[in-house]
C-alpha cells in the first residue's frame, strides 16, 4: 500500500465535471514521492475508496492532546488499520486563525513547512467555525507540530463541549461598510473566556462570530450562539450627486427595479429630479441598496452593533436564527468593548448553568423562554427588539401603545437617576 497508488474508481468520479475536487489534492500529495507523508496519503485514499464501496465511515475517536490543553485536537483512529496501516492515525489540529483572516505569504509557507514535517501536508482554510484545520498527524507528531505553530504565535482553537473558535469578517481593515472594529471585539470577547475554549466544561458548544454590517459575511446570525452585527442608529448617508450619476448611467427603470422595489420595507422612493428619498424610520439596515449603490449610499455616523443570541444549525429543534437581545450598542471606547465582553461572559455563564446536556443556547432559550433568559443575563426587555410588531400575527397588540409609554417613562426615570 505504501509503495503503490490504490485503485480508486469511485473517487475518480469526483474529479469529473467543471468544479475542483478535493480528490485531486489528495492524489497530488500521495504522488509527492520522497516526502514522508506520501505513503500516508496513498493509504488514506485506499481507506476512503473502501468507505465509498461499503457506504460506511471507519474513523473512531479517542484521546489525543497536547500539554496543558483539553481541546483543540480531533482524534481520528482507523477501524480498518489492518487494511490501511499507514493512515491508522489521522488526527486534526484545530488552530485559531488571526482575526479577519489576515496572512502574508511567508506565514502561509511557514505553516505549510510545519505540516510537511509533522503531518500529511493536508490543510483546510477554514473550518465552519473558522479554524485552520491541520489534518493528518499521528499521535507522536501532534505535540511537536503544535510546539512549532505555537512558537509562530498560533494557539489551538475550540473543540468539544466548550467555546469554539471565533470568526470575524475582514471588516474595518478593508471594508468601507464596517460599523465597528471587528478584530478588537473578537479579541476582547474570546480572550475573556479563553479557559472555556482550552478546557471545555460546558453542556455543549458555544460559538461567537463578528460581522461588521448586516451583510454578515461570517454567517453570524444563523451560525453562532453569540452574534455581533454592525449597524448604525442615525440616518443612512446619501450623496445625491452620486445617486444621480447612477440613475443617468443605469436608467430610472433599472434603479426602480433593482433598488427601490427590492427594499423590504419600501423605505426608498425616487423623485422626479432623480434624487432619492429615504424613510429612515422604516429602514431595517438590510444593506441591499448600499451594496448596489456603494458610491451614493453609506452607513450613518452613529455606528455600533446589534447583538443576537441563539443561532445554530439543525440539532434538536431545527435551524434557528439568533434572537435580538441588544438592538443597538455603541462600540467606540475601550469601555464599550469591555461591556460587550462582559455581556458575552454573562451569556456564557447562564448557558453553562441552565442548559441541558447537548443543548445549544438557542434551544435553551426556546425551552425556558426569552424573557427568563433576558432576566438571567441582566438585560431589559426592549420594544426595539421587535421592529414592526403590528405586522406579526403571532404578537398580541392589546394595549401595546400604553406599554411602550410605560417603558419610555421607566427609561427616562432611570436616566434621570
């Protein structure tokens, strides 16, 4: 097996068609004669072909780690090691990437060199939670690989029932739509709960993601337990001269069809003189018009974030979008970021104490109720959590206006004190 490429008729079919195939990458590593990982990759291809033939996976877990850590290594031991001995161990190191996914070419080459020395040469940028996935090391090389990566400044990410690796969009570093410093927010929140990442002690996993605007380039709202989305509290900025240029270049019909009519709340209207009116009270900051007319439209000046809790993929009760728990929070000063970090820690503590085994944050909130969750983490119920309550057939509106007045009076009294 170590000296011969296995026959892989089923895997070969995955290389057909117009799209790149991971099989091509595996074969390239297997054919890299002279490298210590080539026999491992040949064996891996043989086992994968065997799995396709039998329609069964043959990897089992175990216990593999590095000194001082309880997570970050995904153990994989082969159940068919007698048939494919060279790939009997194929562990994965989950490594936390830099915030915003910033790399230079030297760093990438250095990481590749580390994994050629200690692993299979197979690296995935990035896992769904953002990890750099160094895939394919045996037990003897896990610690040595981590030591070299750690010397380069990298740390292991999350695995198991603990805080998982966080993600932030490139945001303020390159994107003009960014409404806060995503990298700073990510660093503040994760560094404050790092022990729960390295030594998992939670009922189940907990993910945090940070997007600079509602485009949500890291899928925070529906793929993380604690989602921070950039937004603004004042009016959207409009450059009428640039907008007129768009109308002149594209025509009124295209602007109406592609922008005005696609506004989800009908907050936009095109005037006879080719200027734009914006009903900012109805605007929900969906970013569509800004994406289409980037030079003419931009976020307002009072920037900050909206915080959502409970997003996740299917588990016990199906997919969930995050629930808004903080409609708007300014993120400008160090104190603002400390406040965000403390809120994340409070949510994590409440989750640790109240969730059932193998239950995500969103499922816990569904079980105990959002009001109880808000009370538990010290957040007030805010009418702004529901943007258009009268359009929802699931919300009773009896005496709603009176309740809003009571809430406003309580806020005014608290501010006066």
